[in-house]
């Protein structure tokens, strides 16, 4: 599991905890919202007024206890929300790298909306825990309106980002010299005619090679190998390994396929089979990692000047089929999880 996955899990834990404590906070609010005095004064102010001012003699110890109980649970709920929103803000901020144009503007809107949610949560938590702000101030219309607006902006910006998200071919086109991306390759500016032609030829060759890499993407599927033992009163199931199926294009079967992973693909505990462009490897192990991380490389032509490389990562909790990871940062994270050297699976010719 890479760092981003860990942050994702942590973020979800805190959001879930905040939702659960929010139920108790809502119940506590019911005991406060009907009393204008409780809503408009802070707990500390009421504590002093109830004992020193006859106009507040109607405030009972139960009223003060209700307000204190509300402040306590609002503080807990808001604090959990601040941590969750803070983690998500960090993760979304990291996605700004490499974005441009409308996508970058929308991503900033996502980051800003999450920052606003964290800011509101921090304001609520500090006000509730300190007892220095009234319920109207930390749970009233204005602060909840800001929170609602930030949530609306987040949902809207995320939805538009999903609509603008480039597929592999659009991302490739934006990086070519004839693309429109800010990070597109530039034609040679060499003053020498021969050098200019050679450099431009290399730029086109690389662009076509990258396109061929996308066209010849493999897919991977895996299924857990489960051993079932039947007993008189129950059935025991135990995961004893995983079968990894690597589906490659027809041209790639003529040349050796190489793989690196966080699991060994070639040893005495592995069973390798191949047929019709599919390499199937049974990896027998009772101690599987949480995620399967794989890097593949192969060529599809004898004349190719390089090998096409692909990265994959997926949870091993259950069977799944998935495609290659295209994000460069995630590819680096997968590299850090890989434990084996290159292992050759051979060709199918």
C-alpha cells in the first residue's frame, strides 16, 4: 500500500467517524435549539450569568449541562472533520502538478473548497471546546451556509473535472508538438539543417512510439486461489495463492515478456501457463500483500528501438480486471513497492 492509499484509508476513517459522532451532535442540538438564551450565549458566559444575574435565574443546571454536552460533541465531530478534510486537501493539492488550463482552475476550486470546509470545522471545534462562542455563532445559519457553499463548490468542481478528464489518447495528443498542451514537446530550433531534421525525426519517432505503447496496452486480471476444507459442522476456506493473468496484444507474444512485481513470478512455487496471448501464473503463497504491484515490458516488433513499459497496481482482497496506470507519480509509487528483479516469462512462439 503506497502513501496515497494510506492517506485515502485514513481520510475515510475520519469521515466515517465524523458522520457517526454527528448523529450524537444532532441529538444534543435538539436539546439546545429551542432555547433562545442557550443559543445566543456562550457556555462560559451563561455559567457566569446564571449565578450573578437575576435575569438569567431561569437557566437551570440541566440547561447548562445540555449546552455543555452539545459543545462537547460538536467539538469532537468538527475535529474529526477537520482532520479528514485536511488530509483530502493535501491529496487534492498534490494533483495540481501537471494540470493546466480549465483542469487546473477546477482543481484549485476543489482544493479551496476543502480548505474552506477544514477552516469552518476548525472554527467550530475551537469555539465549542473553549466554550467562548455561542451555539448561534458555531452552528448557526452563517457558518453552516459557508459550509454548504464549500460543499456545493466541491461537488460541482469535481463533477466538471470528471467530464474534462483526458483519456490516454487525449493525454498523448496534448504532449505532442502538434498538441495544444502547455507541456507539449517543441520542434527543434537547431540552426543546422541536418541536425534540425534529425532532431525532429527523433521527436516524431518518440511520439509514435508513445502512441504505440498506448495502442498495445495489456490488461491484467487476478483471482484468489482458495482451498476449501469441509468439516462435519462447518466449511473452512483459506487463501493459498493468487492466479495472475496477463493479457497482451498478438504482436507481443512473439517476443519475451519481462515482469517485476512485489510477488515472484518465476520460482518453484509458481506455475506458468500461456495460450492465445494470455500468460497465467499461479503464485502459491499464504502470505499475500494487500496490493499487487507489477511492471511489465515487451516489444511488438523486431525493428522497435525500445520496449513498451506498463505499471499496474490493485488490491488483492478479491478478483479483479484492470488496465495500466498512466500517472507518472503513481508509477513511481509502484516502483517503490516492487521487490523482485526483472523476470522473463518467455514468448509464446
